[in-house]
């Protein structure tokens, strides 16, 4: 492998990490409150608003069922509006964030719903307000599940980020398509796949370890 | 556990405190919307008063409405009609913020403890204080006091997963007491615990009632809980209170079928199977009458059967029996077989001696 190739791979890895990190961060910022709201706004729940809950649910499902590659193309005008351009890593962050937000919201909703209803009842019984229940009971108790969900989301984002390469988004996917496929350099394709595998493994094991550390439900020896 | 002031201390305190009960339910009914538009009535016209400083137990089978009843007291459920007065305030009429404030003076403990798994024992106890806006130093001191009160100072940094059931419930009790409530609600607090642990938790609750003068309202399906700790009892069935009063009175002279069935579960009250299977309603030639004799309080240890044999030459046949304690007072039950021809004389003799009798049937 030539030094030139190694430089290309290193650059692309940097771009991928940048896209994934920024979009995961922004998507969590939006997805966390959305997920908490989805989990607590059903009928008879803390922030009961069944209609809003249903409408948000439909929007979330619609976004999630749109194939990512179509989403990327469909929102190009919006991407231009936000990023000023529709090509490059910064532009790629827009569709990545939009795809990841509902995904993260659903994962967080699931983690919050796992929290024992008895804890909400206990918190209400000692005079906690709904917001206090979210902050002091639901999120801390769901944290191991939330961390595992975010890990899954980051892994998915790594996959999505490779897809934005197809529309000039930069990163490892872009490298793989341009060099590995269009210039037919199988060693470049292989290198890209190996780097992605290593990244996914690293993210997953960090996430697992963190979740295990946070989970006090299991007795630590 | 057995503080010298103990039981008498509680009694004196009760007499000194004015008559206004701390919790009062007035004609409370609760209906839930059910399936197929068939509303389910959980409670019907409940009247209940919990005097300050007392321990009142509500006993009922599952589905009798007792969970709904206790949840009305801290506003986790709203009554469909009627009033729930706690410490002078109508809980059902309070706006949300005022209700949250009122809940700080109503502690609650649960069957499954409901502790946060992500917080240590000390942090769990601190939670209601954080919510109420106490400052850090105050929380620290108060949590230490509470840990000492429930005997868990050495477990302060343990997570619930590292504690036994009894220890978890102690944390639950400490958490419920954190904001210095006037009433403690206990929702089947010992139902998930073994008998020995149950005993120690009940002792702790009894001690808290004595030392802090805290009023306790508890619901349970276990006779043992009522017998060991309650001073007053209400028996609930089908959403109604069917019997209510002093524990000793109610359980030594049960009026309602449900109350009797709870007592039947107690050792010594049930007939031995060989008698039960042969029991008939009518006397037959050569049969014996089966009589249950209740010995209450001062008579519990009288040698009445010996006197019956000596004075009237009536020989009885002991089928089962026990001497027990209800609300700290001795209570004995004896089931005897009496020759049919001596039945009237025997009952007369026993009633004269101040004993309760009940003819259960006849065996050949």
C-alpha cells in the first residue's frame, strides 16, 4: 500500500468520524427530548397528550421508513439552506442528522418505557413534578439502555455515512466508491471495509462497557 | 425493639391528641372506565377515619379495592365522588402544585419497594429531599439520621441490587420518612418478604409509630400483619368496608363472613380435616355437637373445661385449639365435641363464664 493511499484512508476516516460525531451529537440533542416525550405523552401518562403523541409518531415513522439514499436526494434544497452547499462533509451532516433523530428518539423511547412504572408512582407519591420525574428518575434509570441505543445509532450512522459518499459526501464510503469501485482498486475497497469494521467494533465495545458500568441492577462482583 | 414506653406510650399519646382524625374519607366512591363501556366500581361509599397517632390496617382479598383506597389518600387516584381529607385539606380538590406539596407530608412504602436501581441507599433516601429543594448540607444530615433510624448506616453506599428484601424495604421506609410526613401509607409493604423479615419490618413500623407518633395507614391481605401491628382494622370486600373497629374486638367477635374467612386461615381456627369432612348441620343419634369456644383477654387462661367436668360432670372432647395474641392481648380458641344431651347446659355454663361460643355443627 502506497503512502498516498494511507494518507487518503486516514483523511477519509477523519471525515467519517467528523460526520458521524457531529450528526450523532445533534441528533441526540433533538432525539432525547423527542424520545422522552414519545415515552411519556400517551394516554394517562406524565405529559399526557395522546394526539400530539400520535402525530409525532406518524412523522417519526415516515422519516424512518424513507430509504436513506432517497432522503439524501429529497432534502437537497433544505441541505443547501442549512449548509450552504449540497456536497461535502458538512452538507452530509444534514441528512445524517435528519435520519438519525427519529431513530434515536425511538431507541430512547424504548429505554424509557423499560423503567418500572412503580418508580414513577413512588416519585409522584413523594411530591416530584413531571419534569423532576424525567430528570431524576426516568433518564438516570434508563441510562444504560439509552447508552446502548446511542451505540446502535452511531453504528448505523457509520453505515449511513458511507452511503452519503455516493452523492459526494466525502468520507470512507466516498473513498471506497471512487477508488475501490470506479477505479477498480480492490485493495482500496478492502482497506475501507476493514477500517469500517474496526470502527464499528470499537464503538460497540465502548458502548457495551459504558452501559455495563452504568447498570447497577446487576450485582458487580 | 421493645422500648419500655412501648405500647402504653402510644396509648397515652392517642388520648392526649384531639379527636380530629388525620385522614378522613367521606362517602368516597371510585369508578374506573372499564372495557366495553362497562364501568368498574372499585369503591362504594367508603367512610373511614384514621385517628392521629394510630395504626389502622385495611385487610381484604385481592381485587377488594384496597389498593385504590390507599391511592386516594395521597391523590394518586381521584375519587369519583366523596371527600378525602388529609390533615385538614381536601386532597381531591387540590390543584397539582399544592397536591405535590401536600404529598411531602404523606409518606408511602410499596410492596416492591420501588427504589431507583441507579442510586445507592443513601441517594435513594435523599431523592425526596432533593425534589423538595433542601440544600446539600441539610440532605446529608437528614439522610444520616434516617439511615441510623432504620439501622442501615453501614449500607449507605450499597445499591438496591446489593441489598436483601428487608433491607430494601428499610430504605423505602427511610425514604418515605425523609420529608417528615404526618402519615405513612403502607401498600402491602411486607407481602414480598418472608415471615421473619416481615416481623422485623413490622417491628420497625411499630417503633416509628411509637417514637415519632406517626400515623400509619396500611393495606394488606395478611392476617399476621394486622394481628401484629394494627390497633384498628377495617375489613374491605367488593369495594365496601364490611366491618371496622378495634382489632381485638373485630377479630375475637367477627360479624362478617369475610372477616371469619381471614380468621380461618389462622392456625388453630380451622377445623382439623377429619372433623371438617364429617361435619353435618343436623344432629344424628349418637352424634356430638362441635362447639368453638373463644377465650378473650382475662379469660384466655381460665381452666373452664376442667370446671365443666368437675361441677357438671360433662366431659368434652378437645378437637383443636390455640392461644394467640391479637393486638397484644391474649386470645384463645378451642374447638370441642360436646355430647348432644349436654349441649344446652354446656353453652349456658360457658356463656356465664364470659366466653364466646359458636356451634359449628355435629359429628357422628
